[in-house]
C-alpha cells in the first residue's frame, strides 16, 4: 500500500513534466523555423560575398581566372600594392572629407528644417512634400542635373552669380578645378541628403512630449536653452540612427562621383568607392579592388560597433 501511494505522485509528476517539455520543444522548433530563412538569406547574400571578397584580396584574380579557374594565392602582395599606391591614400583622405562634410551639412540643415516644420502652419505639409523630391529622384539623375547647373561656361549657377556681380564673366570652375571639385560634390550630396535627415528628425520631434516644453516655458527657459536641454537629449536616439545610416550610405559613395566628375579632375574627387570601381572594372585587377572593398567594410564595421556600444550605453542609462 505504501508503494502504491508513493508511486502515484511520481507518475503524475513525470506525466506533467512530459506534457510541459513537449510544448517547450515545439516552441523552440517553431522559433528556429522562422529564423532559419533569414539566416540562410544572410549567409547566401551577405556572408558568402564577404568571405569571397576577403579570399580574393589574397589572390591574383584577373579576367583570365574566369576561363581557367586559376587564382593563385599571392599572400599580401595585393595589400602592399594598394597601400603603396598614392591614389589609395588620397582617396582615403577624400572619402573622410566627403563623408564628414556631407554628414555635417545634411544633419545641420535637416535638423533646422525639422525644427522649423515642427511648428505647424498653412501649407507646411505641401512644402515638406516638395522638399522630399531631391531624395526621391535617382542619384544619377540628380548628379546629371547638377553637372549641367555647375557647368563653368553654360551652367545656371555661374550665370546667376555673374548677373548679380558675384563672379567674373568666366565663372567658377566648380567641377573642372582640383581645388573646388570635391567641395562641389559635397554640396550636391548635402542637397540630396537633406530630405532624409529632415523626415527622420521631424518624426523624432513629434515623439517628444509637449508637456516638457510647457514646463520649460513656465520656468522661463529660453528657446536655445530649451533646445539644448530638452530637444537634443530627447532626440539623441534618432540622431544616432540618422548619422549611422548617413555614414553607411556616404562612405561608399560611387554613382554620384562617377556622374559628376568621374573621379577627376586630376583624381581630386577619387574616393574609396571610385578606386574600387577603377581597380576592379577598368584595370581589371580584382584582387586589389577586393582589398579596397575590404577596407570599406572594415571602416563600416568599426562604425557599426561604436554605434551598438553607444546604443547599449544609452539603454543602460535608461534602465
């Protein structure tokens, strides 16, 4: 009788354990079934090209390889050749200037417009929609239009500036002078990126509670102090996202530069993106092109890690 009494609870416990374990396993299996397609997609379209690009940077990879299948390893020869090339050093510097200048201009003007449109007025929605056009137009189309506008002899900008007496009759060589071409490319990229910054920052401003501004007004806080003490801190997560996305799209710029200047004049607008294109598709040295591509990936990865660490720190403070 004692044995029967002690066995019954044990059996019941075991049965309950079996019932509870099976649904847990099923849930785990279902979760993996949802995750596996995404992992397969990432591995196929991101992981494989990344690994292949890294391997290619250590190979003598030429058009002949596509016919023979032979791509002998040459160690660090590609890396040494790229780092010894003055064009790579100049392109690295140009990329840094182009990225920093573009981000500063896009963010500053985009934030100013977002703050301006956060105060609703008649036709504000229509004006915001019009300002979105530069971002909606394909970048190559924008670059071609700006190339005509910035033309030294027949461009609209020089014609307008000369009409008001700001420039001489021969105009400013916006795209044909090595000292001005990169600055012109930065201005065009700022014009293209302003709408994106404005829209994202405007959305962030709408999420800030109005009560905070009312309390600041009651305390006698001025406009600048309110902006610095309330708007910027509350907008920080959105600002981080805008800057990271802007960096990722700007540091690898290619189509805009090719359509505007093709990297000239005198390589004054060569960036890492254009050097990768030049080495891989013009000189057909895919190994060296892969090296520059890997440098771009490394720069983006470092920036992404810093972004994740900053987000983690903000999350920790929020908790």
